[in-house]
C-alpha cells in the first residue's frame, strides 16, 4: 500500500468512526425525545389529579410533599407529589398548568421525534451501504460511500473539515453561510439526495428547470435569517430557465423533506412540504465571494 492509498484508507476509517459516534448520539437523542413526548402526553392525568385535589374537603394543609388521593375519574388511589408550600387547592392549580403545558408540548415533541426518526432512517440506509461495502469492498463503492458519509456528517460536525477535495458544485459564501449549487441534472440529484444533510435548507425555482440549491445548516443551529434565504433564492432563479424573468417563485424546505421517486429522471424530486418566496434573479458575483471555481 503506497502513501496515497494509506491516506485514503485512514480518511475513510475516520469517517466511519465519526459516523458511529453520531449514530450513538442520535440514538440517545431519540430516547430522550421519546421520554419527553411520553411526559407531554400526560395532560389528561394531570387534569384528573387537579380535579381530584380540588374535590378534597376540607383542603389538605400545607407542608406535604407527597400524599395519596383518590382519582375521582378512575376511582383508583394514587400517590401524587405536592408543593409543600401550597395547600391541596393551590397544588391543583399547578397540575392544571402542567396539563396546559403538556397539551402545547405534545405537538412540539411529536414533531421533534418525527424529525429525529427521519434522521435515523437516513442513518440506517447508510449503515446498510456500509454492510454491503464490507461484504464486497471495491474502490467505486468506497468512493460513493465516502461522499455519502461526508454529506451526512457535515450536518452534525460543522466545525470539522470532513472533505478531502473541493466539492464539484458551485460554492459560495455569504456572512458565514455556505451555499452549494448543482451544475447539471446529475449533480442536482447528488446534491439533493447524497450531499445534503437532513437539516440543510434546499431551494429550487418553481415551474422552471434549474439548479438545486443547498444552504448548509447544522441540526439544532439557528435557522438561516430571511435575507440569506432570499439571496439563495435569487441564486436559484439566476441558475434556472427563469433567469430572464423579472420575478419568480422559489420553493424552499429542509432537505429531509426532499425525496426522489424510484425511476424518476435525473434532477426530478418531490417535496413533502415547503414554503415559497418570490424574488428576482441576481448574479452570484454581485452577492458572494466565490469559494471554489464554477
């Protein structure tokens, strides 16, 4: 094995180690989110305990941190925690507040679990590719897998230099945001389904053929500000058949909601959900510092 081969192997092994680390973190994240969702679904029980505490007459005096009461709805005796600084009626109000928070939190927590499950789905796909590579290792398969790993990990390890070579896409930066643009239908496929991480922001002009655009966005990081979305959308129009229109609409969404139907032509994808912004085309040279040659 020469020096170049050894370096390639070491880089690939490093990507695999980082991938396993992210896999473990995602599993722990999902476990925690499912616990939070389970907690948020206790709104009915919280309300029942509040009703039961109010039904106690005379009210329980202050000083109790825990007591047993009869749930007036289920007719069962249950142990409940209390704030010792409050009497039973005041504690009932605390349980009603918990019920309201749980009702609001259930939708949010359910969405978090849904998003993490989608990340886990992509992770499992990559794990399957790794297993297939281990059974039949070859250079082409490893190269494709390395690109898939790099695109996936860049969304979770944004501060690390995971790429050995410059990406083949157009690459611009604006105020610290990396923006990648496909140059062909084939590159659009690769950019949207392989390179993009689930939390990246994906854009494409509506009703016209053109380049797919991706804004790098790390999971749990602040969403790109409106002006960055607008400028990226203007780029999407510029690199499309709508380039000479005064205005055009651009769809944008997180890459997790972008899918390719089996057998679909190169560059054709479907969106589970998206928002739309209306912008005019702008030349990238007027907006960005070029990070790699077109």
